[in-house]
C-alpha cells in the first residue's frame, strides 16, 4: 500500500515538473498569506518560492527528521508512524497537525513549532494549528511578537475563545502594549474569564504604579478564591502601598505560587492522545492525578505497570492513583506484590504506611514507618509521621524526639513539624518551649492562624498577657478560624481575671 502511494506521489511530482512553467500560479488564501509574511511581504520572491516549490518540493513544507539517538524506542516508533502518514499526504494539514501535536506533547518543541506552521499553511481554516504554535512560541522561545502574530490568526478563526484572549493580554503586556493588553483582558472578562482576567488587569494597574486600584481589585478576588498567585500579587501591591503587615500575611499565603495565573484550556485535550513513550506517559499520569483526573491516570498507570512490572516509579504511580480514588485495598494489593520483590525499598513501605493510616490501622502503619526509618534513618517524612503517631498513642516523649529529628533531617514542611511539637509540648504544660515552637511556625508562615492562636494561649498560660494579646491581634488580622480565636480570647481573659 505504501509503495503504491509513493509511486502515485512520484507520478504527480513528474507531472508538476513537466507542466509547472506553463500553468498559472494560484496562491491559496491562507498559505499565500503565510508565505508572503515569511518573505517580508515581497510578492515576487514569494511567487518564485511557490514556483520552485511546485516543481522541486517546497522547502517550507519539508518535514524534519524524526529524532532518534537517546529517544525511547517506543516514542521513536510512534513519531515515525505519524511522520510517514504526513509524508504520504503532503497536502494534508490534518496529518501535519497530528505530527506537530506529537512533537509538542513529547518535548520536541522546535520541531512542533515548525510543523504547526506547515499545518496552518496547508489548512488555514483550522484554528488549532496557529493556536498551539503561538503557545509554544511564547512558552519555549519567549517569542511574544511571533506568538501574537500566530494567535491573531487563531482569534480571526474563533474570536469567542476565552484562553486565547487571556494569552493575548499576557503577551501584549510582555511587549509593552498596555492599552491593547487591557482591551484583551476586558474582552476575556466579557466572555466570562473571571479571576484570570482580573489578575491580568491588576498586573497592568501595578505596571502603571496604580497600587491602590490594584489592591481594590485584588482584595475581593483573594477572599473569593484561595489561589496563592492572587495573594502573591496582592502582597506586592500591599508592600508598594506601605502596608507591610498586610503584605507579610498575603506573601505567606502566596508562598506556594510557582506559576503565573493559569486558566483552563479545553483545546489542549486535543493533544493528549499523542503522548507516547514510557517516561512521557508516566509523567502525564502523575500530572493527571494532581489535576484530579485520577480515573484516567489509573488506566495509564495500569498499562505502564503491565509493560514494566518491576519499575518502581510506575508502581508508585499506580498506588498513588488508587489511593487518590480511595481504593486502598487495591493500592495495598499492588504494594504487597511490590514489597515481595523489593522488601528494602523505603518508598514502598512509606506508601503502605499511608494506606494503613487511611484505614485507621495505626499498628500496621507504625510497623512500616519503623521499617522506613531503619532503611533510611534521615527520612524526615517518616520520622515526622512516626513521631506524631507515637505521641497520639501515649508516647509523647518518643514522639517529640522523633519530630525533633525530622526537623534536623530537613522536613519538607518545617512549620507543620514545629506546630505539632508546640501542641505536644503544650499538652505537657511546657508553655515556654511550646511558645517558641509556635512562634517559629508563625515566622515561617505569617498567615498560619492557628500557630498564632496557640502562641497566644501559651503566652497567657505563662502569664505574658500583653504578648498573648499581640499574638491574637495578628491572628485577628488574618481573619480565619474565628471560633478558635474567640476561645483563646476567653481563656486569656479568664486567666487574667483569676490573677486579679
């Protein structure tokens, strides 16, 4: 079949070569615009390129070679199939687009940018190709001017797609075209963009040093939506406005912000079926679990474990997907099988302990956590969980010692370990030591309301009523956990009245 197709293609090329000098050149609207743009709008040069392309094969449409070398065999094979399909249908924008999507989602971004451009030229009516190309130009190459040009083509084809307007606003801001960016964000808001549009408009206000207006826009947004990216931006606006204490609280809430404000982009799901190769599929499954799409992740993880039953990362992902779906019996079945093969793998014992804790089986969980600390004595997570488990089962001193070791071993969330230490020390009425722990937790995260509330109670128990009220005022400023704040206030008043 492929040989016949190749012969037919060669015959068409021979016909074109024999006849092209005598035939009128007709430039298709979409592809012609793309080619003219590529040659700086010089029609003669573009026309010559088209003539040569018709006769000898258009270099602008030449497919890049499929990557090899360090690439996984399965991924190379998948890409080769799509490459061959595009090569056998040189006029098909759809085939080019499929190949471009495969390059895109599997990390071959420069190839994807090139082939998306080819697909857009061959199928000027298809919105996905210029849109996906625009996203890559901005994200991978930081080519915002090129991205805006490609995005303009996509918006011309569909001017009601919210993520496109949000992207246009972001990129226009990056290149200093503030008024156009504002118009794009306002158009997105009209179409129902909500918080991402407001976030973008606030950034424009801050660029213009209009901090009070930015705060006015962001404060209600922060109350409505618990997103660290909003709080991180609000912290900057507070600080620039001289509101340092509010800035500290907002900065603590926004400390987890690692990305700019994102938005749901349904078009991206079109690329998902083209993810290939063990490593890429594994990463995709883990990303889907984090995004709340556990059922889809579970099916991928099952296939990965079936393909490589001894791969620890695949086993971890399968267990994670089952646990996220609260299918703890299934997760434990996978772990039991894995532990028979890898009895000294700390991660497997850690996950088994987590599964037992979810079921309320503290004794079995303790057994596996103890095994982790034997195999990996500096495993901070296991030390913390084992210490907290022992303390809740009446072994407070052992628990405190393990939590201290967790801190020394570099706990991932030291504020949480400090908070737990404060609770355990407070339960033993070691008020001064407990206060130190709660104060340290509050210093790490100024928005940690309960650390400030418990600090207030410890200080009051130790007789420091002014310090207690100061800590409680900070908790009141944060504004959460109203019942706990009210209870602490009553306790402070009761203790002070008892001394009067």
